[in-house]
């Protein structure tokens, strides 16, 4: 209609309206809870299956923060310096990773020298894992997360491959004014992956499709989408709208926590357990059993999607709503320290350290003592790594900063 403003799809003058990134203690708190949950999940794998949703929390937070920082850089400098972006990522991640890989090789050689022949992993297999992790392709070499020594490092490969693409995409989208099409493309990709994952039938579908869905790249996309939507919302948010978002955010928090505990022993004890895997096959002979399929809408089909979407909403609320309740509650100093300083080192080292425990004193300790050792020893390794290796790397990393986060 004449006289009405046109809605432009391409806007080369677009700039993020989000506030500047600051130190958000609840983000570190969530990372702290998440990394402790992941360590506990690997120490008690049969009792904590749906703790894997905490990985989705990490991926959402990572996607949100990286995208928000790139948009902030574009607003303040008029460009995105990809070389500095990749340099910062490398300096943040590589030093501690390579120290962990060297430690893992030492553990493997040590176990071989000690004659631990019962280990079901050869040194050649260890070398394959170390090389693939060093090159950030662990998730491609071990697509079903079946690496024995460094199985947790599939997430690092996924993240860095994602950001390699995202950095270039953001540069093109901002230069061409394609932020709206990029936002829609990401939203559609999230829906497609979720729908495909919901339709996977174990035993009938395998290969790359299952691997992609199991690795949950859509969780990174959810974080990126939340950041793009945040960038389109003017600051500050109107009080009435903020209250609505706060209510939505608190519901999201409850659902996100439920997704984490849905397939645990604790859930079974209180009668709300949802099987992580189906209890019976979906087929009778070669005939698809639709009734069995519909009755087994098990955790993997919806749990990861629920965890990522609700964490995306929670992340937006924490970042954009000063009065959001979690901003006051999630400030425990110790957990903020674990999430902000130790989380990366803990995530790297806990799997090889726990494997070392299994191959040395495993089976000789009471269950409680075994669990305690698997929880405590990773901290003993991670603290010096974080305070020495990462601290020095961060000092160098700051030389490549484009904008301040404070």
C-alpha cells in the first residue's frame, strides 16, 4: 500500500542493538554445573544418561557468546577481523588441548609398560585419537562418539568446524546485509535437524544422518539464533515485555532441568523416568510397528531439542534482563570459578584421568570411593593447567582483541 514503509530483506546498514558483552556470572555458574555434571555422568554412566543434555547447554552458550561478540565487533569497528577471530580461538583452545593430548599419550604408554594388557585399546588406536583430536576432526573420525581415551573431544571438533563456517558466514552476511536471510536459514536448519532426529528409527537408519543428529549441531545454531534475535531487540527492553520474557525464561529453566534428569536413576526412583533408549524394537519382523514407534518417543528424540531450545531462551533472558531471577541466584563464588576458570581444563582432562583410574585401581575400591576419586582427581590436574597454561595463553590472546568485553 502506498505510503507504508517497505520491509527490507537486505540491509547493509544494520547494526546489533544488543548491549555490550560483559562478565555474566550466571553463564559461568551454568558452565560450572555443566562440567561437574559431565564428569559425574562419565563416572556413573548408567545412572546419568540424560546428563548429556548438559553438553547442549555448553554448545548453546558457546554459540550465543561467539555470535554476540562478532556482532559487537562489527558494530564498533565496522568489520569482522577473521584472522584475529581465529587467532583468539586458537590461543584459547590449543595450549591446554595439546598438554592434555601429551598427558594422554603418557598415560597410554605408562599403562602399556605396566603390562595392563587387559585394556581394549591399542597404542595405535590411541595415536589415532590423539591425531584426530589435535586436528579437530575427532567427531568425524569417531562419528558415534566411540573414542575410548578422548571421547569427549567430539564437541571441540564440532565447535571449531562450526565456527570456521560461521565466521565466514557472518562476514559475508554483514557485508552483504543478509542478516535476516541468515537468521531464517539458521532457524530452518534447527527445525530440520530436530524433525530428522525425531524421525530416526534405530536399526533402520544409520550412518552420517544419525551421527550428525547425535552430535547436535543444532544446539550451536540455537545459541547463534538467540544472539541474532537479541541483536534485533533494542536495549533496554520495555518493562512489560521484560516481565513476559522473565516468566517465559523461568518456565524454560524448569524444562531444561527436567530434560537433564529425565533419564537418570533419580528420576526412576520418583517415578518420572523416561527411557534414554527404546525398550522394544520398532519393527515386528520387517514390518514397521507404528504403535510401538509412537509409544517410544524416547529421550534422544526430544530431550536434546528441549534442552537446547530452553537453554537458548534462558541465555537470552540472563543476558538481556537485569532483573531476571537467575541473575541473582546463580552467583555462587566457587561454581562461578569452576565455570569461568576451570571448566575447559576439566572438560579436557577428566576422561583420560578417569580411564587411568579404571585401569589402575578400578574394581579395587568401594563404589563411593571410586566415584569420589573420579570426581576429585580431574580437579587436581585441571587447576594447574588452568592457572599456568591457560593464564599464559590468555595473556597472549588479549593482544588479538578487537573490542573489550568489560
